[in-house]
């Protein structure tokens, strides 16, 4: 780990949502040492354990189960999880779909149906899973509000360099009334992960969104 970056991280003040965004990015990039550093800072800042847990849990949507399992195991060393039933029998599939559509519309607005039709054109199953798994079972969960989830998702999509999805979630963040300075700060913070290309890519998409927004 670069000592200069580590010193910068330790001397820098982060807001709660900025820290959650950073541990999200470090998790999906498998930067284990930095991941532990940010978890330690979260603990020092007394961030609630369920917020950290939910932040890392949702990374499985973007980096897969293997990555999430490793990260959650590490997270448990800092924020031990309380034991509970591994299957929630109270939530029906119908309720999950309803909540998924509701949450997805909060992000995509009137473009929700265009999104679903587009994905259905090449994979009906993936379109269903987007609503059921992504927005229903995961992003509609309690523990984090949608604004906090969106900032973490923006950080993940930035370091993974998924242009169209990042653009959509920046738009979703604006729909959640997140201040543009906050979004930009979350993207700039990604330089702390040791690769300036993350921030360069993210700001490029962010600026493209702002330019397009001004044209309407």
C-alpha cells in the first residue's frame, strides 16, 4: 500500500456516505488492505454496523457472490453480525416485485419502461431479475436509504468503468435530490484507491450528464 495515500486517508475527514462509497469501491476491486483501512475508519467514526453490512451486501449485484462473501467475512471481523434466520419467510415474491418496481422507478422515472423493454429484448430473465433481485430484494432493503445506496453504486460503477449504467445512476442520484457537489466528491475520493483513472472516468461521465441536463 502506498504510504502517501495511506497518510492522506488517515488525515482526511470523510462524511458517512463518502466512507460507505469508498468501502464499496475497495470491496469490488478486491483491494483488501485498503478495504480494512476504511472499515477501521468506519468503526472509529462509529458508523452503524447495519449500514456497513448493507453497503457490502449490495456489492454482490455488481461483483458477484464470491467477492461479496470474502468482503462480508472481513467486515464481520470489524462489525460482527447478529445471528438470524437465513431465510425470510415473511416477504412474498409479489411484495418483492412491487417494491422492486417502486424503487426502480425512483431511479429511472419515466425511463423505467424503456429500460425494461430494452433489457427484455435480449434477456427477459435478466429484466425480471433486475426488478426482483436488484431493486426488490436488495436496493429496497432497510438499513440504508436510497441516496446512500446510490452514492455507493456510483463509486462501484465508476471503478468498474460501466459508462451507461454510471450515467443512469448519476441521473438517479439527481432524482434523489443529492447535491451535485456530493456526487462529485464521491467520485474524486476514488483517487485514494491508487488509480487516478477511476476519477478521470467518473468525472467525464458526470460532466457529460451535467452538459446534457443543461440542454433540456
